[in-house]
C-alpha cells in the first residue's frame, strides 16, 4: 500500500466500496489492452466511482472527504503508475470540483459540491481560455447562450457535469459556468485519437445555443486564493508525470527479473548482476525519487497556501508557483527519459507490441506538450538569477 492511499485511510474516512488495492490491480491488468483499444473506459470509471475517489476534493461540510492536496496527488500518482489516462480523469474531476469551491457562491457550493457526493458525478473540463471558438451572448435575465466549440475537453465523455469557459466579446474576457453535460445543444464528440493518454475522454464539444441559467454562472474572484486553480491543475500534471516515471521503472524492473538476459560480454550469469544495467537502474531510480520529492514539496506548499484562504498574499502564491514549476520540470524530464530508457534496460524483446511498454513514453509525450518546457525553465531561471518570482498566468 502506497503513501497517498494509506494516509487517506488513516484520516478515518469511510472505507470505499471497492478496495483501492484491488482497484489498482484491476486497472493494471487491463492497462495495456485498453491502451491499444482506446475509447471510453466505462467499467473502469465505475470502479473508480465505487472506490470513492470522485469526492476527494469535496469539503467535509458537503459530505466529501476533504482531503489535503498532498494526499490527493498521492492517489493521482498511484493511479498513474498503472494507468495515467484514468489518473488524469480523477485529477481533473478534482480540479472541476475545486473550481466550484473557489469560484462558487454559497448556493452553488451547496448545490454542486453536495450533488457530487450524492450523485457521484464525473466532471468534464471545457475550460481553455486560449480556445475562443466558443462565444457567450448575454441574455436579459443575467444568463448566457453559448455557441461554438471547445477542444481538449478532458473527461467530458461519460460525465454528468462540466465546467465551461466561453469568450464574451463584450468584455473580451471569459465567462465561466457549471452546466449538465446532457443539456440540450451540447454534443460531446468521440474524436480523441492521440498517440497516448487514449482514455482521457478528451474530445471536442460543440455548443448550439446552449442556455446557461444565471445561477449557473461562476464569478471568478481576482484574488491570490482564487488563482490557485491554475497551480492545482499544474500539479495534477506534475504528479501524473511522477506516476508515469514510477510505473515505467516498476515495469522495467519486473521485466528484467523475469525475462532479462545478460549481454554476451558482461561476464555475469544473470542480467541483474550486469554492472551497466545496475547503473542504468540507479540513474532511473534517482530521477524518480527526485521528481517525487519535488512534487511532494510543491504539494506541501500548495496545502499551506490553500489553508490561508482569503489571507493568502501574492508573494506566497508566487512561491507556490515557483515550487510547482521546479517540480514539473523535473517530473516532465523523468517521465520522458524513463519511458525511453525502459527499453535500453529491457532489450529488444520488450518491444513486443502486446506488452505496450511504450505506453509510458507515449502517455508522457502527449501530456508534456501542453505547455513549452523552455518557458517554465525561463521562469525558474529568472528567479535563480535575479530573484524574480513567476507572475500569474494561465500556466503559472
């Protein structure tokens, strides 16, 4: 049992309907096949809901687990070790839940947070302010009509609710709302077919005169605390990378122990005694523990900032952003490197397609393209050279 899951149990939360150890084993058993097939993992998502993972980020006052971010990310990592696509879905459901917690008024928090617990809603993400193809037109009663399309809408297929952002031409700023995924005029397209992360349900969504009621509009406050949503999302990705790196290392270790052969010039009888292979595993291990340590440090900083609520100041928030970037850079590199080095460690037979050992690299490659690494290193470099902390942006 790994730390993230064990800590949640130790807090005294109700035991989920499906044992988490059993859940991880079941996801691992079908991960390679589901990666090849893609599509929608309806059965596996039901198992995740049965395990109580959809309400991790819901505050206890609304019946949720009220779990600390460091522990939520621990669960994301555990899932990502065996299936980073479904880990992404859990992380992004938590992200939409926290959007309500951060941006919702008391009525909205009561309705949507308690509703998530009572109905076990999966939440889809249609929030991407850079994609302005979806526009909002104001109605006389304070609501909006939405028309257009959104891309990269993680978790929308099979979801019951979604957070959506739309470009409002009158102000040039986005409008945010919580709406049922099945509302008239919303079409979730089955057009997600990437090289990795194939079961994140991240297709496009079309909106045709979709009605947003006034009480569904979320007012995003311009405060350091409200802006933590960005860092929460970036740490979801960071911990996905850490879990991918850890999972790739575990698969490599298991493969070498079961199938490894020493190289003809090694002078050893077992692959596990090959000095170069030992060195390779040492290097991969160092990368994973470094990435995990920085991710844990960033999550602790986020937990501290989260607890400050309205008293959170801009500098403290910026230091969380710095810690997040530091962790994400190292995790980004670890996931890609170990996903590739796995094959150097395991050899040619490990490329047998049914094993799908390339899924770790492919999953990491898809996610690590979401924002350029160079600009994140630039932000860290500015701090290292001149003490300049990162500014609030869509990615920091």
